C-alpha cells in the first residue's frame, strides 16, 4: 500500500472515531441547513443589509421591545465631559464617547487607516480598538480572595486598560490625551498554499508613547518590562442574551470531550462576577462567556464595565472612576463632579438592549456550494471548536429561554499558537489562549462595516486570512484547510458567508 494512502486511511479512521463519538448537540443535517440561527428571535432578512445587526429579537413582547428601544437610544448616545451639560459623565479618561462608536452598527470594529506618508498612526477619537494592560503574573492554580480570584494585576498608576483619550484639561502637557498615546503600524507577511497561491497577511503592532508619568524617556511605569498588553478589537453585539442562556453544563461538557487526536483541549475561564460581588457572594466567580478571552461572565458585567471603563461613565455596578487614586486624577478633581453618573435606569436599559439584539437569518442555505462548504467545515475539524448548536435553558428574559440556536462556538479557551498570542494572561486564559468566536451572522460583516476586521485585533481583512492565522490547537484544522483544492476552499468560505 503506498505510504500516503496509508496515512489518509489512518486519518479517516481517527476522524470517524471522533465524529461518531462527538455530540454536536443536534444532528449534522440540521445545522448545515438551519436558516433561523437564533430560534424564534431570529431576524428574518431576505437581503443582506447594513442594518442587519440592528434589530431586536423578533419574538420580543411589546413591553420588552419598548425597553429595548430605550436602550437602543442610549447605546447610540454620546456622553459629554462638560460639567454643565445634562449628558455629563464621560471621562476623565476613556476610549470612546459612545457604545456605538466602537460597536459600529452593532458590528465588528475596524483598524485605523495608516497613511502612506508614515507607517505609524496614532489611535484617535475614532479608534475601535484598545489595549488591556496588566503586570506579568503566574497563572494562579487556586484562585482565592487573597489573589483577587486570579484576576489580572493592575499596572500601578494605570490600571487594567490603557485609556488613550482624556478630558481636555486632564493633561496640561498633552491636552485630549489620556494615560498615554497609542500608536500602531502593520507588519506584513505572505502565506503560500501547497498549490502555490499566495495571500498577504497583516498584523498590527502597537507602541505606547507619551505616558502621563514620564519624567525622562522610558521612565514610565507602563513602559517597564513586566507590563503585558493585549489589543482588543470590538466584537459584534448580536445574540448575546442567547449565549447567556446556554446552560453552563453544556459548555463545561464540551471541555470534557477527548479531542486529543486533533491536539485540542478546550478550557473554561472562571472570572470575577460583579453581580455576585454585589450580592456579597463569598466566592464571586462564574464561567466566563463574554470578552475575547471569556474574561467576563455576563452581559450585565461586560456592558456596565464598558460604560465605566471604555467611556468613563460611573454606574451602580462600577461606581469608581477608573483612574481614581492616581496623581493624574488628584490634579484634575476640581473639574469633576462626584457621584454616580449614569442613573440605574440608564444602566439597566443598556444591559437589556445588549441582551436582546437579534441574529439575522442565513442566506443561500440550499446552495450546493454552500452545502459542500458546510460538510468541509466539519471534515477539516472546524466544528471541534466552532460547536454548531445548543438549546438555551431558562433566562430571566423569557424570550431567550428554550431556543434552538446555532452560534458555532464552544465558548472555551484554546491555545491558538504564537502567531495570535498577545502574551497577556486574563484569569485562567494564558497569553496564547483566545475564546472560540461565535460565527453566526459573520457572512454579513462587510455589508455592515466594509473595513471591519476579523480576529481579536481585527488583523484579518477576509475570512480566508482569519483561517490562515489559526495555529496552536487549531493547526491541524488549518493544515487540512490549506490542503483542500481552491474550489473546496471557496466552498468552505461560501458556507461561512451564508451564516
Ligand atoms: C472603546 C471601544 C468600545 C466601547 C466604547 C464599548 N465597547 Fe463593548 N466591547 C469592546 C471590546 C474591545 C470588547 C471585547 C472586550 C474584551 O475582550 O475584553 C467589547 C465587548 C462587549 C460585549 C461582549 C461581547 C462578546 O461577544 O463577548 C458587550 C455586551 C459590550 N461590549 C457592550 C458594550 C456597551 C453596552 C457599551 C457602551 C456602554 C460598550 N460595549 C462600549 C469595545 C467597546
Ligand atoms: C482549536 C479551536 C479552533 C478550531 C479547530 C478552529 N477555530 Fe476558528 N477560531 C478559534 C478561536 C479561539 C478564534 C478566535 C481567535 C482570535 O480572536 O484571535 C477563532 C476565530 C475564527 C474566525 C474569526 C471570527 C471573528 O469574528 O473574527 C473565523 C472566521 C474562524 N475562526 C473560522 C474557522 C474555520 C473555518 C475553521 C476550520 C478550518 C476553524 N475556525 C477552526 C478556534 C478554533
């Protein structure tokens, strides 16, 4: 028997073993042909539209829809740092003026345009990406109150997020700048398929300049060697309440599957849950589902954390300004009004809105190329992590309960290799781990925001580039993809575009 054929047979046998032993939560035919990706809440759209992510769940009752619309207006609202305005609350440090500024049309963000005159460009008021920061640490095996439940360690004087914007009067030396300036440029590389086809890849590289505490060049705390940074590109807002309604056990069971033949081992993240802290729970940890490293447990925690952090608007869940206690804040205090800036109604409406955005229905489901692509998506092992389907459990918003949904994610962490690594740990996530991204609605990304990028830092301009960056646990899957014929690769991508 020729050697190559032998390997093919072994491979087929391994695959067979795992597909038959693997519970996809629904039969394969069903997910391949499913059109309503988010159960009764799916937004039925016949044609691709730039507003496809902007709709409330279709099954919302009248009362719920009213609440959603209140939240919608607040999500679009620009906050101000002018003490005399009713929409006061922004700053003193922030990354954007409104939720929608980053979550453009409720979709993915884009990297800035780099001018041809200078390879470096500064992140400004329109940036949809920011850096998370923390001090180097060893992953804690036993999170406890003593080590703040394994949460990242704030950089003294800077915290856990680098706010590149600030109120005008915050820094006399650099008006309008926040804790520091963030600059970015691209590193380009080429990928060559076995069939000779080449694809250009790009990766953003970041540099921190002009930090507020710099006395002599390089002296700032943020520039020290033990500081880790992680770029986070804005993800889309659709279907988040449904993800919250997936029974915890279903996600944890996916981590127990034996996918060692693929080199895959999904890992849950366990993260601080603000709601549990507010309820004085002695162990305030929950399973992480949101954020690019599954670093937050709920839409509540993520949304109100963003209102406080990303925009500097304090609220009942996160009542302290993020830079309180720093020298920068002490000097600025006379330009600031103490007290909680967002009313409880504003906070709750933003959370409700974020929980109740619909996922649009699929297109071209019966197309033969799309169906071939769906099969290949499984054959090359994408479904090992991009787990197709779940049935939601019960949720306090009853419209989210008991729905058959197709998010295409296991919501677990995976080592994605050196190419995607940020080198920054986040609770149980290592510097190489990322959460499997949900793929529902992904085919409409460019219709919604033509410049939007894929992956955690928005580096991938196309779905093909996103696949080619897969390494680590997804290396075998990527290799099998690259060995497909051009027409098979096109089919797989046309399946993704139909989602
Ligand atoms: C400066 C840009 C920016 C602003 C402003 C912003 N977000 Fe986000 N949002 C992000 C990024 C980046 C992430 C991923 C965060 C991470 O991985 O830690 C995110 C994640 C989320 C998620 C979780 C999505 C998921 O799939 O895990 C929710 C919910 C969310 N944001 C809601 C909001 C709300 C509500 C507001 C306004 C109060 C807001 N965001 C403002 C950039 C932003
Ligand atoms: C080992 C688990 C794993 C496997 C196998 C895997 N992926 Fe992924 N996928 C991920 C993770 C984790 C991310 C997020 C990476 C990041 O944010 O940088 C991701 C991101 C993506 C994205 C970008 C999504 C977005 O919103 O930016 C696409 C597209 C994608 N995967 C498609 C595929 C396809 C197609 C396959 C099969 C060839 C595949 N993946 C196999 C784990 C996996």
